[in-house]
C-alpha cells in the first residue's frame, strides 16, 4: 500500500527554507525535513490555541469577579443585602425594565 503524496512546487522561497533546514538537520532527507517542519508548525499552532483559550478563561474569570463587585455595589446602593437576594430578584429590582414573558 503506497502512501499518499503531496506535491510541492520548488520556488526560490521553498528552496531557501529547505536549504536552511538541511543545514540544521543534516541527517534527514528533504521529505523527512518537510514532515518535521509540518509537525513543528502543528504543535506551535496547538500551543497558540491553548494559550488563547487560557487567556479567554482568565478574562472571563476577571469579568465575572468585577461584575459581581458592581452588582453588589448596586444592591447596597438600593439598600439590599447581596447575601439574601437571588440573581432573578437582582434583575427584577435593579433592572426595572427586565421582564419575562
């Protein structure tokens, strides 16, 4: 069973990259160098995705924490005890136009 092949046009840019990588990985064939480069790029992209997801999680946590502070401040301004009010009561009391159909 033969492996599928990928054709790569050898432009001057491709030749420069292969030349650089051949000097770095002298024992590997061009095909192995290309496989290695693709694998490294894949790993790098996966790490970037993980980093972005972590930054989003951190931002979400920060927003929730700050939102809670603001909500508590609004309740205290209205004379309400944040520990004794539900989220729905908060919406109903603080946001007078918040209605459920």
